[in-house]
């Protein structure tokens, strides 16, 4: 097995839901600013939605497999960028949370097999 593509799209979807849930809950749990909470809710909902849309290969509410890689890269870039913005406005804990999850998302996107393998 190649080290570059270790996880399936289904595993990736579960990890996206975990990242999204973390973004929804962590800013409130650690007492971040209202801006960080609002950003966490917005990006968290989007991330959970992308994760749920990646759990099936066809049907209503799904995204084509070819688009998943682009969305993963965009999500990672957006999280890292928002972490940078929080750093500029002197919110280092929020910066660490968002940029850290952005790097996690970048790694997940890099090790995912983006192939459609319907269940038998």
C-alpha cells in the first residue's frame, strides 16, 4: 500500500465531521472571543456538511468524488488563513486552534484515496 494514499473517502468523511464538531465546540469550551466562536460555528457547520456529503457516492445531498479534493484543499487553506488573521488581531489561542485544524485537514487531504468504491 502506498504511503501517500492511506485512508478511504469514508474515513475522510468521518474525520471531517470530527474537525467540524471540534470547530463548533472548542471556541466556546476554551472561552475564545465572540469572533472566534462565530467563525468556529460557520466553518464548523460547513465542515460537518462536507463530511456528511462525503459518506455516499450517489444520491441526494452528495458531492462528486472528483470535487472532494478541491474542497479539502480549500477548507485547509481557509482554516490556515483564518488562523493567520486571528494571529494578526492578537488572538493566539484562536490562531493555534484554526491553523492547527487547517494543517490536520491538509494532511487528511494528502493521504485520502479519492476514488469511488460503492459498497457491495
